[in-house]
C-alpha cells in the first residue's frame, strides 16, 4: 500500500515557524562548504566531518539539510520519517547560516510510505538559478573579505566588532520600502524583498531591513571569531517584528542591534550613527525591544562591554562641570560627535535642554577655543545625548 501526502508552507507560515523556532536554534559549528561545486568561492571555511548516529535525530536531519543546501541541492531525500519536524529544523539551519542567502525560507515536502518504509522529499524554495547563486556568492565573498580586512585593524575582538558595526551602519541604507511591505503582511516574496532580508542585501546591495543587518553582522562576526546568533522579537513603540544579534565575550553575552544604531534612527545623517545598542544588557534592550522567547537566551547582564562605559563617556548624574570635562576630552581626541551617557532618558533630556536650549554648551572652554558657534543634538530613550558642532 502506498500513501503520498504533500504539504507546502506559505511565506506567512514560514514567518510564524521562524518566530517559534529560530531562537531555539543551536549552532552546530559547521562551516559552509563550497557553493554548488568545489571550485566556487566560499564565505566560510571547510565543512566539518559529519557525525553519524545509529538512530536518525534532529542533529542528523540538521546536518543533512545544511550540507545539501550549502551544496545547492534542490531536493533533499530522507529514508526515514522526519515529516513532522523538517520545516522547523530547516528554519534552524537558516537561522544559524546566513551565508545561505538564496533561500527565502519556504519549501514543500512529500512523504511516501510503502509497507514499513517511509521516504521524505524536501524541496526548499529557491528562486535563483545556479549561475546567479554562484555570481552573488562570489560578490558577497569579495565584499566580506574587504570588510574583514578593515575590521582586522582592531586590537581586540570588541574593537573588531565595533568596526564591523560602524561599517554596516554607515554603508547600508535601511530599506523603508521593503519594511513597509513586510509590515503590511505582503505575500510578495520577490527577489528585492529576499535580498533586503539577507546578508547579501546588506553587504552587496547595501540596502536591508533589520533581518538583513542581523544576518550580515552574524556572518562576519562569526568570521571574526565571535559566537553570534540572531534574536527575534518586536519593537515596543509600534509592536513591529524586529531582529537583532546576541554576541558572546568569554562567559558574557550582550545584545547588538546595528539597525537601531543606523543614522536613520538617530536623527538622520547629521546626527550620525548611535552606539546605544552596541554590546548592551538585556535590561537595557528591553527598554525599547521585546524578546520573543527570552527564556531561550542566555542572560545578558554584564555592563562592561557597552560602548559608552568602555570609552568612559558615562556620567552618574548631570553636572555641568563633569559634562564640560567630558566634552573637552572628546574634542581633544578629534571626535566629530560628542556622546554623553546618563542613567535615564529624563536626565539626558535635562542635559540636552541645558546644553542646547540654554546654550550652555558654548560656555565650555574647549568649545569656545575651537570657535564653534552652532550645534545640534539628540537625546535617546536609553539616556544618551549626542551632540554635533559647527562653526
């Protein structure tokens, strides 16, 4: 007796599956083999030796899927029944491996049962031709190498990740058009939407939504030696879906949200990038973000990796003397923008009102000596003041 059941997952279902499973993904430390053939360029290194288990389980399904997908296979065949979990594991593979940029996330599955034998056929959606995948893979590898060479100038892992953060924030534009389509629950998963949501879009097209920023940061941070994964959730202000990263330093974990540090979220190009979301704690990011499944993440409690603390820009309270000294120190260092970090948004707004509204900034000796007569500024929800000066 033969029974064939076919099921297809829509884009909307994929999003739901991703939200439920992506946070539970456990990276298996498998690096990408070559794309489609042994001579194609690779964004990562050689594949790990596969481990076999006597009874097929999630790890084996994950490994089989990953190796087949990285090789560009259009259908993966399993000689055992894995139909119930195949789509969830597929989403975990994509969550762990942003280099598989050509896979938008959908797919179809067919199960064939003959007697006591079951075969499952899984076919991922793949709108690109093999030639286009190879071409874009080569383009992404070239761009990745160029960025990684710039990041190598950093002395520590923290320094290198900071350079990566700045490159992505400065050299990628937030794709407001695609973001609007996704927020409208558009079913249009065309190439432009797929690019914008991927590492390729962020790195090569230089236009992306939050998932593209997060995928690019994950991809390159991993190549810099960091343990990095993506986090899904929502933004508190509008409740829109959002994605960012979590990074490990030794025994500590921190959140990084390059999208929200992009100038589009910090008052435009004049205000420049922010560092509010670089290496921060869960308590800090939860002021503006809601994590979809916080229990699935390691605790992020260390404050020592935050940009402002690391560089000594934090103030326990607002006092003009302390602010004046900090402004002078940053100007002496040649800073284009001045950053002041306060315990809360109310204190930051008070400082901004005094410095700009009451023009107290221009009484700072270092500001007067350099001949600045105009300034702009902004205060953030996380208690940061950013100032930019002009003559």
